[in-house]
C-alpha cells in the first residue's frame, strides 16, 4: 500500500532517475505518469468526475422510466373492479386481479409460515448452539441455497410433488409455497444470524451466570434483544419472494377463477397474473396490457410498503443502522 | 444448594433440563432441515432428469439427437446474455458505487443508496414488462441504424429485428436488474478501503481521481471481482426478463440485433413448461439441473475469491 502512495510525494516535480537511467519502479507501476503537467492531471480528474456522475445518472434513467411508466399506465385500471373481481369469463375489458391477490397472499403467507420458524431456529442453531465448524458448514449451505435460481427452486418443488403424487400434471398453491420457501429460508437465516451475532456476549454471560438455563437465555434475552432486526430480516425476505414469477408460473400454474384452497388445483398469483395478461393477449391488446400494468403497480406498491415497514420496524427497535 | 434457592428457580430443575433438550433439539432440527433441503434439491432434480439424460435421439423436444445437443444452444444463450449484461453493468456499478462512496455529499449519498436498493426490490416480471413495452420499441430504431451503418461488424450483423426484442435488449434489462446487488457490494468495499491512505494521498497533492486510483481501486479489486461473479450468478438464473424481452430460437448466434436470438435455459423452461409433457418435461428439468450446476460453480468461485481476499489482509 505504502509504495502505491510514493508517487504522490513527487507529484509536483519530476522524479529522479536511478543509476540505470530508467524511472524508479514505483513511478512506472500502476500506470500513473507523474511527470504529467498539472493541467493534464486536472483534466483527467475532471473527466473521471464526469464519467462517474454520468454512470450514476445513466443508472437512474431506467428506474425513473420504469416507475413513471408503471404508475401512469397502471392507474388506468387501478379501480375498484380490479380489486373485487376475478378474470372468470372475461374476454376483453373489465375483470380484475382478486384471484391473483388472494393467491399471492395465501402462497406467500404459507411460504412465510414454513420459512420463518425454520429460518429463525436454524439461525439460532448457527449463532448460539453449533460448534464453529458446524456453523460455518450450515452457513455455507445457506450461501449455496441463496444462489439457487428461482426457476430451479420451482423445478425442485415440481419434481418433489410429481414424484410424491405420481402425477406429472400436479399444480397447487402449496407447491408454490414450497418453492418460495427454498428461496426464502436462506435469506431469513442469513439476516437473522447477523442480528443474533450483534447481541453482546455479556448479556448471555450475565443470564447464564444467574443460573438461567440456556434455552431460556436464548428465548428471553437473546431473541428479544435482536427482535427488531429479526423482524426486519423476515419482512425483507417476504418482500423478496412476493414478486417471484418463474417458480409460481411452473408449479402453481395459472387460472382465471378464484381458488381459496392452496392444496388443490391451480392458483393464480399477482406476478403470474401480470405475465399472463401480457403473454396471452386477446384480439384487442389494450385492456390486457392495462391489467398487466395495474398488476405491476400493485406489486411495486406492496414491495415498497414492505420495505418501508421493515425500515420503520428496524428504526423502532433501534438495532438496525 | 439448598431447597430455598431451588424454589427461586436459580438452579436447574428437571423442567429446565427438559426445556433445554426440547429447544436444543428444535434448533438442531432446523439446521439439519436446511442441509437436507439442499441435498433434496439436487437429488430430486437428478431423479427427474434421468429419463431425459438417458433418452435416445428423436424422443427429445425438437428431435435433438441427444440431451447435450438439446441443452447446448440454451447454455450458450444463458452464458452469452449474462456476459453481455455484465459487460454493461460492471462499469456502471463501479461508477455508481464510486459516486455514492467518494463523490456525492454524505447526506445525498444515503438517499442515493436507498434509491439503488429500491431498484433491487422491483419484481422481475415488472422489469420484463418494461423491457418489452418501453425499452424494446425505444431502441429498435437505434438497432436498425446500427445494422445499416455498422453491419460489417459481426456483432451488429443484420437483418435488424423489427420489434427490438433481441438479445441485446434482454442484456440491457438484465444489466439494470443486477446493478443494485453489484453496486451494493462495490459501495461497501469502497467505503471499507483504508481511510488513512486516501487522506494521505489527498494531503500529498493527489487529485480526487488519482486518490481513487492509488488508494481505493487497488484495495477494492477483490471486492469488485466478487461483485461481478455474484451479478453473473444472478443474471444466469434470471428468467422472466429474458423470457419476455427476446424472441427466442434454438440457435447459436453472436449477432446482437437480429430477430432470431438464442434463448436461455431459464427462459426456455418458463416458456415451455406449461405445455410440456412426458419426456419433454424431464428434458426441461434436466436443463434446470445444468443451470443449477452452472450457477453453483459461479457462486462457489465468487465465495472463494471473497475468502481469498479476506485471507490476504
């Protein structure tokens, strides 16, 4: 590191040559030519500043375009019918996404019911119980699971249930929830472990020194102390999977009708609704695209509200930066 | 230990020991569940893929002579579109992260960080919708111009797509989608570089850019590489944006702007699965297995790089 800084010392005057007549090694390395004039260095600095700022502005463009388009196009069908009707026997205009909203709530809710206990308990195991080697093994597995593409999680859930029921055409909301759990559990574990590890060791020692058994130390001291962080992590994990399309498209299928039972038959979800409205347009595409954008708007709103709630919870409990 | 202290619950009682056993067992079971779940993902995918892997020619979709012939164009499309996306996203991510960590005023930087996180929260199907309905029509004239004027360059070979739904459009959408995670990692690495070196460089008269080149980028090289690898893993597995943003064909073609584009494994599964039956379904599962292995390798390499960097310090 220090050798890298050496050129700066001589930055305002030409470096001295060594006996071989060549520039010293530190002055040749790193591509920094120190004999460059001050004006040239200023110019390069200005170019770099412009480039960095441009990169930032360039990245904001798609976000701005995406948000404004979704809001403008989505408001067209952001009406009462959209939230109170399904697509049953709708061929053109009208209809709504109630079946998809119900499906998304049930599937994501079920996934959370599975993932939160498993994820938080596993995090407690990693942070409080396991030996260091075991705990880094489990965390390694969690990291690998984090890298599973969402469509592969869907394929796994399909493979599992099609073998269990010996039915190649098996589809249900519950299988979708299993697929989402595969994606959600590692996220919950990762964030929970981080927050459990933030709990000061003195608290545990004090509790244990008073003779409190370990399980009560964990449930009464460690978990309550990190409660805000744990909740934040769970909400962000929900926000991550609620927009998942690919796994639900292949295991929960799609339908135009209401289905309140996650354990049988196809179940629509909001992201899949958006996709099918786009992919299976009628002769007049306008109402289909309007419904797709309205669905996208609802999805973005849900995700943003979840993120906001996570932030507020984190702030309320004061354990998140 | 007298009976009195026991009554106050200070010494472990039988109930406490049972509680420890039950709770300890529950958390251990949860830990085991995760390991079993990962193993199950591999086992069930392999089990359901075998019929396709062992199938004779002709049974597979598209009458491919063997599974390898079937998956090869898809694997090519997956890697090609992800590589393009990374080529676009990497300089941008480094630029944005630098802007937030070293250029923007501190108060502004925090808000900007939040904006970038917001991008990460947008569901992929919305990106897909945006890609096809907004971006594709927008860039189509540019594609036509490129083909007309720079068509001699192999990447820009014609004919130009009339819809703008090409592999380049998909790559742009993918780039926007992987930007947040790459930016987040780069930003953290840049903020973690040794502050004293930066101050020393500035104090000795270096310009801001020289300071970045001397004190920030060298220390952050490993972090940038791992950001690229994690972004790559994301781009490889992304489904809906690609499924919606390009018109797919089973071809191997480097041209960026034509109407026939190589599909990706993930997009192909999403598009074909609802109608697939019999060995066709198994073939799709087998391609999913291939995708799983590819992303696994990329992820592991990324982690090893991160670990190697930490070890060097």
